C-alpha cells in the first residue's frame, strides 16, 4: 500500500455542519405535517464530508475553514480529528456557531435539505491570502460552494497560481454568474443535475440534455465537467469524448452524502496517481456504498469495503 506521506496532499474547503436528520415515509408537501420518531444528529457539511471521505480512503488531508466557539463547533473539530483530518488550519470566529443542516429523508433514501451556514460563510478571501502557505504546488484543492463564493474563487485562483490540481464541486450552484477566469482554472467541475442546469442554462432531465449541458460547460471554459445523475450513474465529457459510468445495484437507504463521498473518493484516487477513468470507477463505487447506510460521515465506506466491491466487479 502507498504510504500516505507519498501521496499528493489534499486541501479541502467547504462547509462543515451538524446535520439534524429526520427519517420518514415520505417528504411532506407544503403545509403538511409528517410525524416521525426517527431523529439523529451527525457531523456533516459538504467540506467536512469530503475531507473525512478522502482521509478514510487513505488520503493525506487538511481541512481549511471557519467555525464558531459553540459546542457544535468543538464537536465537529473533534470528529474531523478522529478521522485523521488535519485540523491545524481551522479558524474560529468568537461568539458564532457552527453551520446546521436540517435534513429530511424518505423511505426511498431521497432527501431535502435546509441549511444555515453559521461561521462557514465568515471565511473570507483575506483569510485565504493570509493562509497562502496551505496552497502547495502539486497538491489537490477540493472545494465546494457552501461558503462565501468570493472566498471560493480566491482559493481557486491561488491554487492555480501554485500549480495545484483543482476540483470544484459547485454545490449549491452560484446563482450569480461565475467569473470568466474561474472555469479554466478548475481542472474538474462536478455538478449534479440541478447544479449543471443552473450553471449551463440547460435543464438536465435525461442523458441527452445532460450531454448538452456538459458541452455548454466546456464552451464556458470548464476543461472536464463530470455530471453525477444519482441512480442513473454519471456522464462526463473528457477530452472531447462523452463517458458514461453506470450506477451500482445497491439497496439505497440514504443518499445524503453520496455526492460528497464521490468527490472525496475521486480526489483520493487521483492523489494516488490513478488516471481519471479509474478514479471515476472508484468514486462511483464508494458513493454507491455510502447510500446503503444512514447519515453523512457515518455512511462513508472503508477502503477495504470499496476495494472488496471493486474486486467483485472483476469477477463478474
């Protein structure tokens, strides 16, 4: 096995939250009350989920973000630390709180999420510039959009100035126009259907519209868009070629962290020196396995489980 010190380092930026999760038979309509006795709290947030995934699957991971000084923030820091993620560069905002996500999950594993960002959005472009030593040549920046957009764009610019490999997970997709210089600096952009629809202006409803959205994103300057389609798998546009990866046949319980697990797993695989086609297969399996358990970070599969599943595919 490759020693973690020999891997390309992964710098994760994005939200880190406490997830308040209710599991129910179906998601309520507007004005409807649905009663459930199944409630849990989990560490979550896209940045946190991706960092823990990358670390769990063998990556050398640092998390850079901002938390409050409340009990939830302290709990989240300890959770990251326990999963092997470097927490040295987490900043604290006094008299502030961690982000909180309210998540409802139906019996098919589909979810709806409401989010209050707390101190996550207080990470500024100035904070990025003050911590420029984090942006190391040859490392990977994995960044999501649940923090201040200008902070994300500044991080991408600084990363590219330092010859980092940039993976942008545009979740949630920015409603304002993305600055013209940003797409070309993101080596990979990984939206889902909703995010791809917003970014490209083409509503994604099937493979045909997905491919149109991918081509539009390339015309915007994104060199390698990868569009995840949930139970339909994924479709990507790699060096001018449309590539499809089929979904894995698993029993879905909760899809909350699937997209984040995909991103973290892909980053780790690329950090190990795998080619993109291998990284996509690895990430696709890791994401599928994460849907078989409840919770966000609690659903992340071990490296052993992912490799075992990949081995079973070779035997089919």
